[in-house]
């Protein structure tokens, strides 16, 4: 049986390398179905054939072979041949989670252009194991790397929120903070839900970071922040009022005006909820908001 299989593979390999166009396509397809690692090198060569149908079939066959093809496919990413590395990228995406660890191991030692490719592949695979590497790349010197990392992070969804908050403490630069805010805005509602949870239940630092990010998200975060403004705990109401000020939302004005009577203090700042509500109203700066804040200050 093994002898028959060996002869079959050898015959297919010969056809792949020596047949006409249709025979080569059929051989590549059959080799992918068999999944034998002996086909990897000839299939990699077919990726460089310059004949688009054969290149596509070779990439599909390599993806079908799976783990044994990962390292050779990563090697193709390093080559200056766009058609080949685009198809190698597609094959790695199709292989999926099994390709994540090899990509993460290879990535730090590659040139920026190859790192960008690898980050794009990781983003398309969508495996949370890539989160930390992608967050670090948001602070890379290369604008291309930062952009690729931001796109990849948005594809991972709310799972990236806590690592991003942790990174805000490590990378306090305004540019990094802007990249983080851009990522959470694109993630949208899943990010808002996670940030609201952290505002309600997280540490003092997480609550502050979550409030800032919710404020930067703007209007989509306002309904959740208004709910947080009615929370039982003063630190949560304080953070919600601060975040609503950052949003600049006129819809928040009536609720903030009501909280000008909220004299409970936030232990972390020592300030009352009404103090930050007044500041938020002054930032929103509609005539109603300014008048309410002014009247409140005159009464103090």
C-alpha cells in the first residue's frame, strides 16, 4: 500500500513539474488532497511559476498540506516577488491558528516590510495570541507597522481592550494614546461594553483609562455613560461625568445638570461628583450647560 502511494505521489510530482498547464493544475490539486510533505518544495516552486492559475492552485495545495508547509510559506514572505508572497499569505491565513506561533516567533527578526505582511496575516487569522505583539507594534517607529497593527487589532475585537489599557501605562505618549483611541472606536459596541464593565468593576486605573477611552469614542458611548452616571458608587459616577465631558455630547447636559447636586466625593481625587459635572458642562459649552455651571459655581 505504501509502495502504491509512493508511486502515486512521485507520478503527481513529475506531472506538476513537467506536464502541460491543465495537467499541472490537476497534479497540484491532487497533491494538496493527499497532504504529503514531499510536495511542498515543488509546490513552492509552482508559486513562482508566473502562471496565475497554477500559482493559486499551488497555494491552495500548500494550505491543505498544513503545518509542514508553514515554514516554507513564511520564507516566501521574505522574497521580493509580490505575486508569490500574496499567495503565500493567503495560504497561511487558510492554515489559520496553527500558523500563529511560527509567525509570532519569526516576526521580531524580520524587516519592516515583512513584519507588516505577518501582522496582516495575524489580523486575518484573528487569534488572540497575537494581541500582545500587535499592541507593542502600535508603538513601533514605522508608520506602516503601526497602521497594520491597528487594523489587525480591530479585527480581534473586544479581547484587545484590557491589553490596550495596560499598554497605555507603558506608553504614555500622546501618539500612542491616539492610536489606541482609534482602535477602540473602530471596534465599536463590543469595545464600549468591555470599557463600561471596567468602569463599573475595574481598578481605579482601569476605571480612569476606560472613562477616557469612552469619552474619545464619543456619541456611541453616551447612552452607556449616562447609565454609569446613575451608578451607586461615587467613583463610577465621577468617571462617567468626566467621560461625558470629553464626548462633548449635548445629550448629556440634562443629566449632568441634575448631578450638580451630587456632593459625594470620589476617594481617588477627593473631588465631589458635582465638581466634575460642572467641569463637564463647561466643556460641552452649550448656552444651557454654561448657564447651569455658572449658576452652580455662584452658589458654592
